[in-house]
C-alpha cells in the first residue's frame, strides 16, 4: 500500500481564508483518515500571513491533535519544498 509522504496546499492566489471554527474542525477530522494510512506525512500550507490571518495556530493544533500529521506554513512554494526535502530527502518534491 502506498503511503502519502507530503502535501503542498498552495493558497498563494487565494484572496480570503474565511473558514469557521466548526468547518476547520471538520477538515481536520477528515484529514485524520489520511493520517491513519500515512502517519508520517507532512503538510505544507502556502500563502501570505495576511491571507491566513491567525488561522495558522488553529489549523496546526487541529492537524496535530485530530489528524496526527505535522504541518507548517510558508509564504512560498519553494520554501515549502525546501522544508519537505530537509525532513524527508528521499521524497523531495
């Protein structure tokens, strides 16, 4: 069975991150199924600080507690790729 090693979620072209707390909770719970199959996966979220407007902390807590994977926030895809390559060089994007 194939294990998911990383995801890069690129919000750099998005204008708004208007996600209610309850919806963010549902997203994290849905992600839990993927984490059970791929417990070591990394998730890099890309966007501007203004775009996320404080959602970084909430999402990081949900990702860690409910989903069980490690996530980080970046302002560029290049930085996200570098982070993944540093932690998991065999799966370098």
